[in-house]
C-alpha cells in the first residue's frame, strides 16, 4: 500500500513541475497569466485627497512612434492617462483590450500616452497582431519623480489641473462603467 502512495506522489510531483514549467517558461504560460490578470482586474479608483500630487512634465522628453518629440504644453487643461507598459508583461497585455476600448471612445477628449522602452519593431508587431491603435511613446530621459514606479504596468490619470488623481500599479479594467463615470466627472 505504501509503495502505491509513493508512486502517486512521484507522478503528481512531476506533473506539478511540468505545470510550473509551462506556466512560467512558455508562450502558453504567458496566455494563462494574461487570462488570470484579466479575471482579477478591477476598476481603478481615485486617490485620497491628501495623497494627490501635482506632476510637472517640464523636463520629461518622450517621442512618438515616428520619433517626433511630444509637446507637453498641449496637455495643459486636459485630462491625461499615462500607462507604462511592456510587450513581455502579462498584466500589461491583459489590460490593453480595455484600454483600447476606452481609447476608442475618449481619444478626442483625453490625452492617452502608452510609454514603453521596448524596441520599436517589437511594439509595432504587438500592435499589428492585436489591432491596437493606442498612441505609443518612448522615453528619452527619466519620467517625472511623481510618475516613478518599479512595477509594470503603472498607470496614472492626471486631471485638468495637473494633479495625479489615479495611480494603478497592476492590471485594471480601464473600460469599466465605474471608471468611465469617474473619467466623465474629470472631463467636466
């Protein structure tokens, strides 16, 4: 009887190791992690009033996909959504569809900036494969300290006065009705 239990334990250990290998080291694992992140993504919420910080874009230089510098004076008096992301990041990939849906409806009212350090060709292939039209930017120097984070994705919503009113450091459902109501309030 003990030998039978030993054999079953050995097999389940091997299967567990194979599962872990697939989840962490294969494209199938990336798909699984993206699916899990979408499943647990929640709507972002406003910062507490005492935690709200003003951001200055004065020294930050980013360029668009054609290499043209972004003029930050154009965002004064506008709501801005900035998302730091990467093509290899499962939570980043998980939230992109909700960002695309939000962008489709708000691109004329909100300034969207999707900032990455990935190679241009990799980003272009990622966007084409997924049919994304999100505006991507590349940093030429460090982001303002108020936007500093070591995690991806990192997303910020900045109100018309330049205050960071939303900070989100994991995948979120950016197209939720709750977030849309919040965004509509910021646009008033």
